[in-house]
């Protein structure tokens, strides 16, 4: 029993750091090459009819992966998702919506 515990203590536990991921949309000419895209990242979705694939790539390696994808003979276009650059603070939008609703109520009160 003691040997098992010491063996477990010796093994290194990898850290669970959160790695930033970015979505890339890859437009291709033929569906048969989709499997090759998994070499560059995690294949999230692929559409046979629309001929595009959603690929998740580490943000740190994004600048090196995109040119490699563009060099593939079956890739037509590569678009990087803009989700990381969106402003996620919606408090100002909420305040604007409340103000617009108050203005509309005031207009209706004036008309009556």
C-alpha cells in the first residue's frame, strides 16, 4: 500500500491552465480533405453542403497556423473569428434601452 502512495506522489500532475482558443472558419473546395484540417487544431464542425469547417486553434499559434492553412491546395479562404474582439460589457446598452423606452412613453403621454 505504501508503494502505491509513493508512486502516485512521484508522478507529476500536469497543470490545468486555461489556454486561449480562437475559432477559424476554413472554406474548402472538396469535403474529402476535411480530415487533414485536424492536424492544425480541433475540428469543431464541418459542413458538406456549404463547404466550410470550424477549427479551434490555440491563440498563441494563430499567426503561424493561418498561413499554413492558406498554403493548402484545397483551401479557398480562411477567416478568423472576431468574437475575442467584441465588447462584452452590455451595461451601457441596457441603459440606452431603458432611456429609449422612457422617451417613447413620454412621447405617448404628450400626444394624449
